[in-house]
């Protein structure tokens, strides 16, 4: 097949949300077919099962807002619409090339020194042991609320 017979499109399905909840995925299928007829200039359209599963993946009420598709004119005289997968591989390759190697930055520790009297001897500081985690105490029941006082009669 020649290059002209295969094209890649992003189909915007935003107008699907204007239809009732229980007809949205059906409408999305019809919108993809109409898009293909308009752009490929042929009447017979077939949708691959993988694309159909993608449009129905979140149920009838929540189809995707956009779909990336590949449309191919076949020798049999119809348009075959399939899910476009070439973009994912290119993105992965770009991510691999872009990842810079970062060296960890070590910040110097700042130690505050206390003034030492000349007569006092410096004792070596013992390492403090981390305190064991205390178990939370049982929650006390809230006290009963006091009833508001009755209004005084005049």
C-alpha cells in the first residue's frame, strides 16, 4: 500500500458528552466512523476490535475525550480504523535519551557549639538513643453535653 492510503489522526470526542449518559460510547463509535468518512472520502468503514475495546473500556457512560487512530484504505474498498501505537514507542525512546544523571548533593552539617567555661572539663557526648514509639492511649468517650438552661420568665 502507498503512503497516501494510511494516515494517523487524533479524533476529538468531546461532543460525546452532549448526548445522554446511556448512549455515549455508541455515539463515540459513530463519531469515529463519521470522521473517517469525512477525511478519507470513502463510505464503507470498519473499526478494529482493539479500538472498539478502547472506546468501551470505561463503560457506556464515560468514553475517552480523545483517541489517536490510524486509518488505512484497503484494496477491498473500505477504511480500516485501528488504534495508533507508534507514538508510545517514540515517547519511551525520548524519555530514555532525556534522563540526565544527577549526582546527589551533600549539604554540610551545621553544628552549634555551646560556650565552654575554661574550668569545666568537656565530657564526650553520648549518642542519644531514639525513643521507642509510644502506643496511642485508648480514646476517652466524650463527656455528655450539658443541657441549656431554661429561659427565665419575666
